[in-house]
């Protein structure tokens, strides 16, 4: 049986371009200091199990987990994620209903934007 490991996105199963995408990594019976991560679509920063992915293009990414053994990297496993652009925000005013009277609209003191995945 192989090494048990986890590469888990902290917020979504989709990673987004242009923002920090936090994720957590762990491997059974290994110190987090022994772990090294690589990706084929963007960059990874962080250490000790807590990392941030920044994607460079839409599509898929592979995050590969390695352990350091005698100065060499030995692959433990890999996980795949989708990488997308951040969706356009949704404009909301008042209660956010589809229809409103002009009186209700004119009485609003602010508007808001909501990200569809938030």
C-alpha cells in the first residue's frame, strides 16, 4: 500500500487565476518540513503544510507532492484541480429581488457586488 497523503483546497475545489488559493497538504508519518510541492500551471508558495496556489492559465493543474529522501525528491502522490478565471460579480441593490419599484430603488443608500462562488 502506498503513502497516504492529502492535498486539499481550503475554500473551493476550483482554483482561480489572479488570487491566492490556499490549500493544505499532509502525508502520513512525515514531518511537513519534509514535503515539497510542484505544479504545472502557476506557482506555489508556503511551507509546513499551508500553501498558496496562483494559477497562470485556464484549464487544469496538477499539484505533485514529494518527500525529501537523502537529498532526492520521491513522489508521494498528486492531485488535479480545475483552474478558472474569477467569475464576474453579480450587481445587487436593495433586497436583490428581480423587480423593484422606482421608489424602492431611489431610497437605497448603497449597492453591492457578490461573487457567485462566495
